[in-house]
C-alpha cells in the first residue's frame, strides 16, 4: 500500500501520476475483495445467464419481432443494455458499504489523492463488466444469438457497452456516497428495473401508449439497445419515423455516456472530498 502513503507531488503531472497510482492500488483492493467474497461475483455472473434463458425461452414465444427474425437475437442486445444499467447498483452498494463501515473515513485520513477512491471503485467495475459481458455473450451463443456484422462492428458494440457501464459506474459511486449506508442503497435497487423495462429492450416501443412510447424512445437504455442491434446486425430496427436517439443510436449512446461522465465524475470526487467535513 505504499502508493497510498506517498506525499503529494507539487507539479500537475506529478499529481496526476499520484492519483493514477493510488487509483490503481484501490482497483487492486476491490478485485482482492471480490476474490475473498466470491459469492457476490458468482451471483452477478449467473444472473445474466438466467435472464437469457428466462426471457429467451419463456417470453420469446409470445413476442413477435418487428420485421421478423429470431426473438433471441432481438433480445440479446436488450439484455446487454439491461445488465449494463443494473450494474449501477452494484457500485452503489459497494461504496455505501465502505462508507457505512468507516472505510471511506480511513482513506480520507491518509495522504492519498482524493480522486483515487472513486477512480478505484469505477475502474474495478469496468473489469467486472468485461467478465460479465463475456459470460453473457457465451450464454447468448449457446441459445442461438449471433453477431452478423463482422469483428470490428461487434467490437464497437462491446466497447459501447463498456463505455456506458463505466459512465454509469460514476453515477453509482455518487449515489453510494450520498446514501451513506448499505440498507438505503439496497432499497434503491428495485427502482432501476422500471428504467430498463420502459424501453425497447424486450418489446418494440410501437405498441406502447403514446406517452410511454415517447419516454421509452428517449430512454438511454433504448439508445444503447438499438445501437447494439445495429452493430451486431440483429433484428429490431425501429419502424416508421423513430425519435432521434433510435434513428441515430450510436451517437446518442455516446452522448448519454459523456453526459453521465461530465455530471457524475466531478460530483463523485467533490462529494468524497466534502463528506467528512
């Protein structure tokens, strides 16, 4: 833990290196904690596979794909998007748990970069996310999902998912610092699911009442889902004259991710700095 006890450098470049080194140390701490508590990781990795089977086989026979096609190919991009957004609460729970147990106060008392703790939490989450996406993709391949647009566009889709997950992890970090205890964070988890369900992840938006349709079309979950369908070459292109985020899902998703980063990264660092005052 020597990276957490070095004096703060005076130059801007030195402070940046100091923050990066401390952040990487804290990423290692988070990964070490997962190794010590494998149950949390196993549950997080099994959940996506269960969702593939549940939605793909139980609900798939009752839902028709716009323009025709295999429902499981229509479904997989939506599940990727859903798991990306629900991962926010995992970060919230970890941060809130550390805050309620005094770990944050301990870090704050040490001569370490103030941005290192949020950076460590969000950096560990993106590594967890890559593993989760790999397991979900494997489950999708088993049930018949395929990416049809070649290696590069497939890689672009997964990079887009990783970017959104990283941006959302900063939102989760901020929420964890605000709620301050794991009990409150646990009560927030059910609130994420309506956001993911009110989208085009599982059913087309065209059949929704007008007000819900507009909300679903501008939901960032829908933009991410549509972007993945476009890049993977899966069925589900929006019909008629869709809203701008669905007509241009890739730039819309990048825009949502950049907005989340611009808002929650500074908020997380500032909240961590001022929490103990």
